[in-house]
């Protein structure tokens, strides 16, 4: 099949998903000797209108997994803002060392429903945004080498194809089941949907960086020590704050983080489907 452009499309509040998907797409574009473009829909101002692709495009499309699926606040956008028009696609789920659950099969299904032909897929562990004790420093050099190698394999697969294949088979429940239920250290459901980041007034300099990185637009630029809208617990504000002023103190949330640290510090491995 003829490919004239490779795309890296992603939602990446803390940069892990961006690193994974751009590494993969860049290698594929290099192998195919075609240009690569990116579309980052992390921030609200980038989620306007509909983005259309063409039949000679190869689209690497990635979101992190939140509670085992596409982040629920991004799902309506994914479902309504992309038109494949016969483009080839590679869904990629990035997960914080626990499991990608149904995030990958859900993303595959949405791409297929909106005019893409999925030809490969992957579930890739990266450092968890809740704690640097989970998949510390990942993707590391070994991960990045394997990610690039996968991009090369995808490029060679699509170049050798003479007809459109069936959708790529991936792990997960189809139809997709409910979201993963976060648990606390007591093994009971940890409910922290309304938890929001707090700000240490002694550390906060009112620089406003946190407001510029919030994917929900929930931190006012004129009052960056507050969170007036929805919080999806992406930790973009916490990771970006140069003064270390942002933190969570919700007991249920902290109990869930501790449960993850107790049970998911083994090295999770990526899963490749091609």
C-alpha cells in the first residue's frame, strides 16, 4: 500500500504518551521515507472541530489508560472529532504499570467505527503519574528501542500489503465492559472522583504554569492556586509546577496510590499486536 504521510496523534498530559507515539511514528516515517506530522489534542484549545485524514495516511493514535479505558472525559472527543476516510491506523494504549485492561480494544473499536483500518496495536507501560515508584523512568532506553522497532515493523507491514486486512486482533473485552474500580489498601473501592489538587501557599509563586498545562482548563490563570473545574487526576499540574507546590491529600486517593505501590512494582512488559 502507498503511504504518503505518517501521523502521531495523542492525548498526553505529562508527556509519556507523546514520547511513546512520536518515537514509533518517527521511525515508521523514516522507513517509509515520508513526512511525519503530529496532532496533540491534550489542551482544550486543540480540541475544536473535526480532524480528517486521507487513505494514504498512516496514523499512530494513542491515549493513556485511565481506569482501564480511554480517559472518560476524552472519549466523546475521540468518538466525534476524527474521520479516518480509509487511513491506516495503529491504536496504542499507554498504562502506568498495572494493566491496559480494555483501553486498547476500546481505542481500536473507535478508530474502526470512524473510518480507519487498524493494522497493528500496542499496550506500553510508562511511569505512573501517581507515583515514580511505578515503572520508574519508563519508557527507558530498552523500551524506546523496542518502540522504534515496532514502528519499523508496522511500516514494513503496510508497505507490503496488497489489500486491506481485517481489523487487528487485540486483548480485551468486546463489547467493552465497565471501567476498572480503583481499590484502597483495604481492598475496598476507593472513591475519589471529586478529589482535586491542593496548593501549598508557601511554595506557590503564582507563575501560572499549571493553568497552561491543565487538559480540562480547570485552573484559572488569574488564580492558579485553585481548581475550579473538573479534575481528571492526570497530574499535569503537579509534574509541571517548578516549585513543587501542587499535591493531593484526599485520603481515598492516597490509599489507592499506596495499593498500587504495594502490588504493581514488578516490571510490566509491553504487548505488541501486528
